[in-house]
C-alpha cells in the first residue's frame, strides 16, 4: 500500500501492477483498473488456483473488469476468453 501512496504523491497517472498468483483472490482487486493483461496460464499453484486449467482460468480471469479491455498472451488457453 505504501507504493500507492507514493504514486499518488508523485502524480503517477499509469502504473503496471502485478497481481501475483491469482485473480479472484488478488490483493490488487480493490484497484479500478483500466486494462487487464493475462500473460500465461499453466498448471502451477494448483493448491491455490484450482486443479484444472479451466479452474485456473476462472480464477485468473478475476482481474477482468466489465467494459474494460483485456490483453491475452499467447500461452493462455481459450477457456479464459
């Protein structure tokens, strides 16, 4: 949270914020984002994200906002779209 205070103090208009492991449970979900980027999805962190690619896609899609653009990387299964 200190970073966000610093950004505001410095007048930062744009920042790239990584949501780490998941989407639905990401601590960054309080942000009103302008765009979401999902670079890749694989069978990692299954104990947190889900056992299958479909479950992991559902979890990671938690960063997507209604009426906001989404960039999908080349290693994202169609299940996330």
